[in-house]
């Protein structure tokens, strides 16, 4: 069973573009890592929200994610990402889908 990374970020007003560029650099590296499945970056509709950006990524296992985060390429990306993050790994315990087609 895969695991899900949910990583909210505190990004000050005016730093959105810097954050997006750093996130894109990280995503480009992580996309190549063994065990990577997908990632999505969400931006709050509320510009005053504490967590303006939230990354949700799916990995084959915690070990795959941890290995990718220990890589030299990610160490270089982190040098340019000066935003407070609160990452945690989760497992899906319930999933519901719409019965109607949209």
C-alpha cells in the first residue's frame, strides 16, 4: 500500500513565486526518484491562510520517500527553500468517491 506525504508550507506574502520555483525544482528531482507516484501542489484561496501552499504526494513506501529526501539533489534544493514546512507521512484509511459522473 502506498503512503501519502502531506506537507503544508508557511509562505510570506510576496514570496509566492520564489516558493513555486523551489517547489518545481524539488518536484523535478523527486519525479525521477524510485518509489515516486505523484505530487500535487495546492494553493489556498485565502491569501491570509497560515498554510498558503500544501503539497500532497504519493510514494510507494516511507523508505522510498526518506531515501529521496536524503539525496544530494534534494540537499541542494533545500538550500534555496527558506520556507517553514510541516511534513508528515500518512496512510489512507478511508476513501470515498462520487457515484455521479461530472
